C-alpha cells in the first residue's frame, strides 16, 4: 500500500493533476466508474491550502458531467444511456429510480449528488425521464458542491498533521476504508 500511496501522492502534485481531476469528475458523472473523490483527497492531502480550489474544479467538472449524463439520457437513451446502465448492472436500479423521479422529480438528485451511489445512474435517468433541467442543474451544483467542499474543508483543516496521520497509519486506514466500502456496497445492493 505504501508504494501505491506514494505513487498517488506523486501524481496528485503533478502539474496536470487539476486537469485530470476535472476530466475524471466530468467522466464519473456521465459514464466512468471511478469517483473523483480519491484524486480530490490525494490532491488536498498533498497541498491542503489549495484544497478549496480543487473542490471547485471537482464540482465544476461533476456538474458539467452531470449535464452530459442528462443529455445522454435525454437524447440517446436507447443507444448510449441504456447500454451504460446495463454495462454497470444498474437497469433494475433504473426502474426503481424512475419511480422516485416520478414522485419527487429532480429533487432526487439532491440526495444522489451527496451519496456514494453512482451519480451517472441519476444523471442519465434524469435525462431519460425528462426531469426539469434547471432544477436538475441547481440540485447537482448544490449537492456535488457540498460533497466535494466538505471533503476539501476537512482535509484543509487537518492539513499536514492529517497527512502525517494517514501516512503513519496507512495500513489500518486502508483496511477501515475497504470495510466501509464493502458495507456500503452490501447496503446499496440491498436497498437498490
């Protein structure tokens, strides 16, 4: 784990890391499986004083990617949207989500943007169901911004002492993160 951590921190300080963060955030909101949070956290740990800038970049990319996901669902559901959700095994979740959108509209996005659920599922579904685009964009901005700025603010607040703590207890933290991720996946499979 130490080698992977060192490699990630090296790339988090790369001159093109901000561009990569933006592109990962765009892609994750529309078709890519890896959340930008990992890169955001690495970059914020590497340079805590720039963490709020990184959160803004991540939010902008995620909201733009959300609009792309919406367009995929709205304009190309049959030949792009449905195949993406099928590829990730989320068609059954799409059917359940359609019911939530019918009941609550784009407000569902407010919860989705802050949750660990795959955001692309919500963006593509919102487009496929022709949810109110303006409300969708506002909810995306608020929820994704809250998520990324919360992470960035905590890492900025923790700063160098937090980075040293992470480096000192990397193995234990890795096990804890894996346990939490597995628990979230199990719960999400049960719920969705």
